[in-house]
């Protein structure tokens, strides 16, 4: 079985703070993955404010914020197990974030080093 990162992106900073009901829906989605023994890391949430991130570029150039070139921001990630990327995509499709606030989920295979 392979490991995949589901990387959550939101379009607007105001979408970052879910209501208690929205948060419960998201936790239920994670619990469903965990009940199938496919959740390898519950992930983390990143702070959305500019002061909480820096980007280091060539020639020791440091800028405030993460991914300042894009309008979306990465809000967090989880790691899951799946046999194929298509299976991981199907798991991602079930995330309630799409009905709640939009945004998107990038699905990336994690390279496992022995």
C-alpha cells in the first residue's frame, strides 16, 4: 500500500475558521478514513497569518508568507494509505470542505525511503 498526502488549499482566509458543525463534519470524515486503517497521520493545520511563515529563496532572499505568488493558501494536510492515486482521489472527494467553503485538495504520492 502506498502513502499519499492530501494537501488542503483554501481561496479565502475567512474560510479558515470553520464553525463547530463544519469541524465535526471534517472530524467525521477523518474518523471514517481511520476506521478503514488508512489514516497514517492525522496531519496538521497551518496558521494562516503572514507572520507565521517565511519563504527562503536563492541568494538568501527571505520573504514574508508562504507561496506569496499564488492567491490560495495551504491550510493543512493529512497522510493516508491507498493502493493507487485514484483510490486516494476518491477518499479526498469525500471531504466535506467542498460543500462547506470550496477550495481544493492536492493529492500527492509520498516517496517512502527505506
